[in-house]
C-alpha cells in the first residue's frame, strides 16, 4: 500500500450556517448540485450511510449517491457496464488488481491509477471460531510438525498435497477430513485423553472464573468434518483473500520463504507490539510467483479435493458471519471474515449469554489487512467539479470525526493520530469485546501481493477446481 496522504482536519463536523470551502470546495457558480456516484463494499454500509448524512448537512452543494455491492461483484458490475461510479471503494486492493487485469484485456488503459489509491479504514482478515474448537486446534498446531502453514492446515486438513485419481472419487468425499482423524494424526493414539492445557473461562451469569476441561475424544468425534469456511472467492474480497492465502502457503510453505523475510518477521516480533503494526511480505513476491507457476496443477487438484464437495459458499463475509451465529457449531466450526464484522456477533452472544457457547477471535499469520482503498474513476468524462467534490468527500471520510465514527463501527482508523484505546469504552467495540480475544496492539504479517493477472488466474483455478462461479 502506498504512503497515504494526510487526511483533512475538521475542527467540527456539526452543521454550520455556511458551506466550508475547505471541507466542501468552492460552491458551483450557478448553484447546481455536484453529484458523486460512489460504489463501495457493503460491509461499510453503516459507516458510509451515517457519514453521507452528515456530509449532506455540511456540504449541500455535493450530493453523494452511494451504492453498496460485495467487492468482487462490484468489480464485475463495472466491467459489464452495469454501474459507472465516480469513485469506488472495495474492501482491498486485491480486488483493484483483479479489476485492473480484467479491464486491460479489452481496453488500453485502466479508468483509475491504482498507485493513487487511498485507504479509508482498515480491517484485518481473521477467523471467528467456537471456543472448544479453538482449544483442540491449538493442541493440534502445537504438536503438528508437517511444515505447512495455518491456512493450508486448518482449511484443508487431511487433504494430501498432490491428490491423484480424483475422477474416481465421489463428489461428496471432496471435502476436508474429520476433526477426529486430524486430532488422531498428531496426538498419540495410546492416550485416550491426552494432556492438554485446560481453558480458563468466566461463567456468564455469575461472572466467576472456572477451569473448563479439554473436549473428550467422543466430543471431538461428534464434530464430524472440519468446517472452517470462507465466503465465495468470486464474489467477495474475503473469499478471494482466503484463496490467495491458501495459494501462498501451498506454493511457498513457511520453511521455503526467503531468509530476509523470515528475519524481518523475527525482528518485528522481538519489538513491543504497537497498534497498527504491519510486516509486508514483499520480499517473497518473486519466490511466490515462481513457485505457484511450478505447482499450479497440483494446487488445483488439492483445491478440488478440498472444496469441490463442500456446500456452495456464501456470497459475502457479513452473511457468513451472521450464519455462524444463527446456525451454530453444527454447520460452522469457524469462519473467515473481517474483524469489523465480528462485533455484531459478540453483541448477540452477550444478549443470549445463558444459552450461547463462547466464540473467540484468531488473528492468523500471515493475513491480509483490508485497507478499504478508494479510487477516482477517470474515463475522460469526469468534470473538474466532480473530481474536486470526490476528493472533498474522501477527505471527509478520512477526517478525525469520521474516523472515530468508523471505530465505533468496528474499523481500525487510518488516521495515525487516532488511537483505539483513547476512544470512550461504551462506544468502542475494541475495548468492550477484548475478552473474546480482540487485540489492540498486534503485529500483522501480510502475504506478498502479486499483480492482477495472478489474482484473475487464481479465481479461474478455483472455478475449474470446484465447478462453481
């Protein structure tokens, strides 16, 4: 991600008697309204809607027409000519890269400069998991020495790296293995109840701490197939990111990554964690690209063996996150989602504390921090007034007051002057729900970002492997 321009400073975003030229730009001489069409990822809807309402009061000469769509579907709608936004804000620049590559197949140049993207808010990709599953997962990872990464191990356990004779395998068997088989493969079978650290929990009604026993072998057997699920890679940014991270770890396992990158990560974790710390994976870009091309065919077979027989993925991460709460552990052991989408689940669990099982947040390494970039479309028809109005709207979203509002909606701010811990507890979900594992000070290790042609190739590999679109 490029260095971000400094957001505008709004001393006060209350309604004023006049229009601020600093905030809104010069008023049109003929008094007409400048229209800015914004297409954005639907997971930002609550924040964008409220911000647009406030902006309309401050800048009545600018009308924001905001339309939401899941990130990849939004890209496809633009490519098909179904929408023509002034500005576009998907969840992550992987989607911008995907769009850029697709657009250039039929056009000489892209309608935006991808190097000039600006981040609105941040939200890391993470995993929401039921507490008892996390206890077993932790025990497995502690003992598992197969050299694979977390994304390969947890999303496709029991699937060989280069499966053969897939034509002879029934479709319903092309899914991850069972919890029981996975657990037995790394824990000595002679121990019916292997020693494992007991979990310290807090009773929701009495608020007293107690020690929870590790799940029994029979309980683990009843969980059946491992169901750690991601949304659709061809419709959502989160699904595309999960697929990307699976490809990265498959093509370039931890031990194969450049020594310079491993040293960079080691140095980062030796330092005190700070809010918003990110270790970029750019040192592994060339190795990742080369290794994936060498291993593309077995990767696609591995992906088919893992996902072709699974239920159709949900269209978006917000729907999948809500479904985990409503359908429970019988349907989902864990889901891949963005951090800001989890706080609504925590709120619902708190409301049903007497009957709900606890969930926990896991920040996998590596991950992708969604920067929620925004770009201005320039197809040769945008007016100077529209560009100025779009820039003022973007500056408004990045202002201190709107960044505080974004935090209340579960996003991490891009304004470096704003710290999560300094926002009032009652309105700050990061402080309110820390008991679920939410971390303020953590270092995120990112996978390297390859170009849009690679991202488009990856989605084609998924379609070919699963038979889905």
